[in-house]
């Protein structure tokens, strides 16, 4: 069955999954079979054992981190100095900051513009080196706008 993790408490190592059938199933961390840690909003595939979820796997086909990661990395590489990757990930304020620094940096002998370009390149490398799960957790769910 497919579903989504509603809550996972790392201290008690228990959580709740909302199944596609409309029911909720409790689970233990011992039933988690994927390499990444369970977290809220993660889509999963699991079997039902009474009122408990068992043999739980992250459903990587439906999680959006991979597709956003590649696009964000390409934006950071080709249009990063303009803040395009920030706009793409939904960080409007940070995108405007990068764009304005780049534009006004041209007036100031280009040094601020070069610094923004370097920051964009560093973010390009960081995006590519993170796993899909880490990228999604950090930049999509965690909303971390810088590095």
C-alpha cells in the first residue's frame, strides 16, 4: 500500500502513516527499510499488519527532490549570478538580493558581481553533491535559503 508519513518522533522511534485507503497506521523505526531516515511528508510504500505498518520503504518515484535538484543545479550554474536557482526553489527574497547585488555590482567594478557568481557556483556544487533525500530535506522541506 502507498501512503505518506504524517509524523515521526525520533526520540521514541515511532510514527504514523496515512495510507491511501484513508486509514492511519502506527509504525516503529525497526520496520523502516530504506537507507534515509523517516520524516514527515515523505511518501512511502508499506504493508499492513493489522493496524500497524510494516516493511516500510521510501517511495522515491513520487518524491520531488530529484527533479528539483537537477533543475536547481542547472539554474545555479548557468543563471546563478542572477539568482535564478533561488527563484526556482521559492526563495524570492534571496533571489532578489542576488539579482540586485549582481546588477549594482557591475557599477562597482564588477567585484560584487563576481562574488555572487562564486556563491552561485558553490551552491551548484552543493546541490549536485547532496543525495536526493538530503536535497529535499534541506532545501524543499527545511527551507534553508543559503548554503
